[in-house]
């Protein structure tokens, strides 16, 4: 079984495995498929799982954890680092603690290790379908929402709190009001969207960065093959006897960033863990640093091209 390095995060007792298994699938996998993939991932050595209310994968992950305990694959719930996220429909300050409790109920756990604000936006209604009507898209009350997040920590519902898809501007606003600073910011990051400025800002302010869609989210509605089909990365992979996916993941890891990557395939999920006993050369890093930059994941592709949504995308 693969051994995954762990990271000590500010303000947190439990260290976080640097690579977590993502559970957002497209089209959304059914409960049994997701549950089987999580069990397979635990067997392969994954101990960090990334879910969200919006992915519809919390229940499957929770059932897989129960099953993993029953099978003796893990000794206790505390062997796992579980991250989930507050959906934009629940970001009114009064809704945050109940939303966190709902996620815990779905996950069948008493606490999560990390609770993140999924997107810096508020939807005034619960949505079952996207895109959403423009009139329900409102700015996030950052101060109020963060108080709700801090309350989740104070109530023991989560060990740590953080954000996702927060730009420098939004993070700066949050840092000026937070009593408990955000532990991490989970954002899109891969060789094609390297996030240099945001990473520098986060480093200065003690906020860890986690990369999502490190493989470009190939074969999903929100991604494409610009990483896995890239010739520069493929050439580096060939020269090192690795796969293009491993080169992309290793590159993220070498930037001091943790990873949320998704594979529900037994071979590929195992392959994605084989990135810790080799390194990229200076020449490889130089080539990757010269790749053209383009953001892949946009909120507009999910919620619709509304003015506020486009503003959030432009800042990220
Ligand atoms: N905070 C946010 O707003 C946000 C947004 C997007 C994603 N996320 C999180 O980040 C996780 C990962 O991001 P992602 O799912 O968007 O994209 P990703 O991990 O970059 O890519 C996933 C895709 O790559 C394929 N894949 C995985 N390993 C591979 C390999 N070794 N070789 C070839 N193909 C491979 C997967 O297919 P198979 O499953 O068939 O292997 C899947 O189609 C998500 O699941 C979610 O938990 C968060």
C-alpha cells in the first residue's frame, strides 16, 4: 500500500495527507459506484477524501467509511481526513451550522476534518438544476458567513475551516475579519493554471493551497484534455518512465501544494499515488513553467454567465 506524506496545517492537530481522493464525478456516479470507488481507494492507501454537498457524494462516502470500518480496512474514523463544503444556497449566516450538521448526517460522522465555503457567492434558493436564474445570485456576506463557519468549529462539527475558489481580493477581505483564519484555499491548479500570484499571497498570509482538477478534469463538463493530452508533459513523462498524469500531479506536489484528484478506476487511482519517490528535473520544471496559462473551471459554466459570477471568475 502506498505511503502518502502528510502536512501539518496551521491550527490543526491532525496532519492532512497531501493527496486526497476527489469524489465529484461526471455524469454523477450512483451511490454504489462512488461507495465502491472509495473502498477501493482506502485499499490503495488513500486516507483523505474530498466531498461536497453539491457533489451528491457525501452519503456514498459515509457508507463507504462504515463499510471500511466493518471490513477492518481502517481502525477508526479518525484514520481518515474528510473535507466537505458548504454549498452556495446555504451561505446565509443563519444556515451555516444547520448545513454543516446536514453534511455530517449524510456522512454519518460526528465531525469533519475540514469544512470549506465552496464558492464566494450566495444563492438565495436551493437549486436542483443549473444554470440558475440571475435574480438568485447575490454577493456573499463574507463576515457573516465566516462567523457561521467559526461557529461550526466552536461546536466541534469540524476541526478546521477554509475556503474554496477565493481570489486574493476575497481572501484579503476574509482575513481582515476572521477570528479563526482560514486554514486553506482549495482552487483549480495544474500546469495550465499555475496560480502563481494567488500562491504567493497565500504563502505570505499562512493559508495553505490545495489544488483541484490537477489533471484538468478530463472527461467532465468542467474540464478537458489539455493536461492529459499535452505533448510537453507527455514528453517529460516518457523520458522519466511515468505517465502524463503522474507528471502533472508530481509538479503540483513540488510546488508545496496539496492535491484533490479524482479517479474511480482501480489502476489509475493507484498510479496517481506513485509520485512520491522521484522528482522532476530543473529542465522539466522550466518547460512546465513556460506552458501557456488558461483557466479551465469557471463558475459561469455551472451557474450561468451572470455579471456577479463573471466577476468572480475574472478575479480567480
Ligand atoms: N472546490 C471546487 O470548486 C472543486 C471543483 C472541481 C473539483 N473539485 C474536487 O477536486 C477533485 C478532483 O478534480 P476533478 O475531478 O475536477 O479533476 P481531475 O482530478 O483533474 O481529473 C479527473 C479525471 O481524470 C481522470 N483520471 C484520473 N487519473 C487519471 C490517470 N492517471 N490517467 C488518466 N486519466 C485519469 C478521471 O477518470 P477516471 O475516474 O475514469 O480515472 C477523471 O475523468 C474533484 O473530484 C473534487 O473533489 C473541487
